[in-house]
C-alpha cells in the first residue's frame, strides 16, 4: 500500500512537484517519506520516518536539486518499522540505481539467499524492496556482460525481463538510473497500480510522470496517458524520450481491495473509476438490506471512505442518510497505524457520535470493510452510548478471512476477525443487532463493470486464492514473524498452521 511518484522534467527542478504529488498520495502510507533527485551528475536524497509535511521543509528545495526525481510514502508490510527501511534504496553498480517500490515480494527468502550468497551483495535492511533492487542490479549487470555497455536502454530492459522471471509477488516500481534515465515497471499481474502521464514542456518535447494513483498528476498539470501494462517497462531517457517495452507477457489482475479502501475515490485505476465502483458496491449491498425486511431509521457511513457506498445504499433503499459520526481530522487512519494497541487506542480519539441522530433510533452503520474488527466494535459501543435503539452493520466488502501478501497490512489470519468465525459469530463479537457483508461476486461485478479488459482480480484476502501462488511454508512464516504481536501468538487458535488445502493459487 505504499505510494510512489517519479517526475522527469526537461527544464525545471522537480522537488516542489514531487512534494506536492506525495501529499496527494499520503493516504497510501504514513510511516515514512523519502525523495531523491538527480542533477545529471549527482543524486540528492532525504528520507525519514514521518508524514511528508514533517520530513521535508523549505530548505530541502536548495539541496534536493535536479530535473529528475522520485518520492515514496511508506506503509510497512515487510521488514521492520526502522527509519533505515524508508525508501528510496540505492545500489552503486551497475550505473547507480535508486528504487521505490509499492507491493510485496513473496519469495524473499530464496532471493535474499541468492543475492547475499551467490552474488556476494550486502543487504542493509530486512526490506523486500532492497532485495528487489539488488536482483534488478544483478540482472542488469548480467545483461551488460552479454551485450556490452554501448546500449544501456537495451541492458536495462533485459535486466527487467530477467528480474520479472525471478521475482514473485506484487511490485510497481520506479527507478532512477545514473546516466540513463527514469525507469518504471509493473509485475506481470498488475496487482498494484501504476500510471504514466505527460505535460508539455517549453521548447521541444514533454515532461513525464509516473504515480501509484493519477490524483498525483493533476496538481502539477500532468495529464494521464494510460496505466502501465502488466509486465511492461517504460524508460524516460535523459533527453526526455519515452521507450516502452513489454518485458514479459502479462494479464491484468489488480488487487480488488484497492477499490474498496486503499485508493482515493477520485482515482482511476486500470480504466475503472474508484468512485463509480463504490457506488455500484452500494447498489448491490442495498438489495441485501431491502431483502432483510429490517426496520431502519437512518443509514450512517463510517467516515470517510464508506461515504459513496452509504450514499448509494440510501438512494437505492429510500432510507434517510445521516452524517452522525464526526471524524477528528487530526488523527491518522487507524488501519495503517503500526501496532494493534495503538489502533485500538486511537479509535476513541478518531470518531464521535451525535446523540440527536442516535437516541431511540435503529441505525445502519456502513463501513468499507471489517478487517480486525477493533474500530467498528468501538463504534457500535459509541452508538449505543449515544442512545441508539438498534445498531446494524453493513460491510461494503466480503469477510476478510486470509492474509494479504501483496502489500496490505493483513499479514496473519489470526488478526482477522472473520477467520474461523461464521457471520453470526462475528455479529455477536462486534455487538451488533444485524450484520451484512457484500457478496464477492457482487464486488467483482462492481469493479469489473468499468473495464471489460480486466482479466480478473486478486481477491486473496477474501477467497484465499493467491494469484501468483504462495506456499504453505511462506504463510506459516508470516504467522510466526516478528510483525505478529505476542498477544496474537498466544491466542487459542494460534497453533494451527496452513496446509496445502488452505493455499490456492490463481
């Protein structure tokens, strides 16, 4: 769920534009921020833990000079929370390569062994992104040995091809390569989003930009050209020319959770409007609610991301819509806060109920998803404390039952309230009077309706079918990783392990 952005200008420095673009992607990561620029001779880098506005200041415009640059906002799904794991990462050979990465590599143990033992490379962090960078560097070096160094673009594309053949998982990547230009590529399934845009420059030629979401383009006057294709690599050379190369054959299987929660509603991902998808999700959910026959006085969204769904449920059912939960704008998104205890503590600081819209009423809360269940459980309690007679819940997505291994912080099944519980048991655990979940087939319809060329979706957190295939050993490793709190490891069902029947590939 990280956010990445790269800009290659012909005339002007890029720091201020990257800063503004990263602000538009801040929802994708709040843990750390980083920017690197290239002067044509030297790289200039700054990265640290914190939000974009806290990491960078006016003085950085004087030091982070250069017409080419890229940035990253981090939300940790692999590795540690250390500031050392903030991106971008760098290797000095071949050429000198900086990399930012959104996604998650699933064969990290194997690749770490090859990088460190076979190629004698030293890794400074536990990040899968650093492994990906070193694999790419190795493969570009291999291409140079075969082709010589007179055609660097050919070598870069050959290196990307070999990297894609070796690395498994999800990766949307932007690189800066000294003396060559800016490179972007996307994994063969297109799991994480990546787009390319252009802007007219003074004189001949254009400026170019790459970003996780196209909302980062408009603020700087760029116009989206298209989404980067699965398995494609695009390179903007230092003369401002764009080179496109289909490195490996790809099929478009984007992560469906992007449309549920991760992406902004004003984004277009792979030709599909996130906002329109959420409206269609509301239409499908409304049918279930009408069929239930429940007496509901008002529909209340859990702000902010559930609003489009809730609005369409209200329109489709004729039930009045009310903004009865007020959000404190100065508290971050609890879902991406590191640590279970911090998420729980934050809920009460984040939302407050309006008693006038609760007292004596039957209210239906609509949330975009129910992952761990901490937030919605506290909200149900809040509504009852405010006088609600009945509190119903509707989730705009299906039950989240399985870990997401492609870049979303759902690393273990024991953190997921729907894992091992039936819907009625979940309802009781949450303290609600009724509970609705979106049907998976309805969610797929809502997203695919916008682009018939989408081959399918990665729905692994809902159905356990991993589009790239993962092993039971890998999933067991997640369950036992340092990212899992001692409290979760001590849960009664934490001794169970994955078997082959529990692991399906797409």
